[in-house]
C-alpha cells in the first residue's frame, strides 16, 4: 500500500512544473520572437508576449527568407530535410531488420564475428570517417543528391543490436510451426517477425527520424547547390547572412518550422514509441 503524503506530492508536482518550465521557456521565447517585427526584436527588454506579425513572418520565412541575403524561402529546405530524414530512418530500419534476421536465424561461418564487426562500428561515427566517406560519395557522383545525403548514414549498429535482441525473445516454436506449414525464410520474416517487431520499429523510427532531421555537418559537406540545402543549414546561414544585424523574427520562425516535423512525429507515434521502449515480453 502506498501512503498518501501531501507534502511529497506537492514537492513532486513543483519539481515537475519547474522542469517543464525550464524546457518550455526557450520554445516560448522562440514563438514570441517569431510573432514580432525585426525592429522590436533588437529593442530592450525583449518581449515576453506574442505580437501581431506571425503570419507575415511565416509567409516571409516560407517564400522569401531573410531580406538582403542569398537565402530563399525555406519550403524546399524543409522538403529536403524531410526526404533525407525519411530515407535515413527507413533505410536504417530495413537494413538493420535484414541483418539481424540473418544473424539470428541463419547459420553461416563467422556469423558472430560479422555481428561484432557491425557492433564495433559504433566507435566509428560519420565524423571519424568523414574524409573517406566524402571521397567515395564524390567519386560516385552523388554530391548534391538525396542519395549522397542519406546512403552514408543509413547503416546502424544500434538498430541491428536492438532487432537481434528482439528476435532472440521470439520462441523457436514459431519458427518450427512456420517450417511445418511450408513457410520459407522470407515468408517467416514478413508474416511473423515484422508484425511482432512493430512497436520496436516505431520506437526506432522516431529516434532515427530525429537523428536524420538534425544532421548538419554531413549535408554541409555534400551539398553546394542551394536547392539541396536542409533546414538546419538554413538557420545557420541566416545567422551569418550579409553584414547586417540578424533578422531574429525570421530566424526564429524558421526555427519553429524546423521543430515542427520532429514534434509531430513524436506526438503521433507516442504510444508506439513508449511501448517499443518498455516492452519486454512478446
């Protein structure tokens, strides 16, 4: 039986509210800045309440970008980020599912050796191997393409490990029953393993989508055409554009637009995301 202690409850709620306030306050400031004009954002004190220029700033951010700069509207940059994030997330999940399936259910020489080779790549993030990776992408003529943005980032040792652990929890009786019914390996994979891994796939999709969406260094290297820039690159370039004071209202509006897709993914997949991270039994 849990004792009802009002003091503990009050303290817990106060700490929870304080934590939410600390996290939400920068987002609120970003929203407020996106609703004022450029002149108000360079005056002191900074505003804490919304202004009346939200839709004006939204239209300029989407269609024009900052005034006097080389940036265009961010619609195409949002699309580029979306394509890159989707390709990275779907590619990582697809490759990791197949590699984990091969490691768990097939018997071939050096099977565990290959698994540990995949696992060791956790120590080799893209920043460590960025020069040879860039050279390969350039030699394959994939600069300024979605393939060049995505393919070097789709291998995932973490996802392979998680799917391997998931497959190991599935009873061997299911495999035997599938064999008796005449199901081949790929039929077993699509009809049994994939449905049972649905929550894990959803949880990984959320994590990997945000990972792909937030990429900055790799897109910065492999894109020179402005039509292939991502939204994260756009924010950085807006801060450095021209020799004038930053237009904080447009920059903050662009930041809000950049936050929107990851937030929507988390909101719509919240239940599957939590279930995929906490589920221990099949």
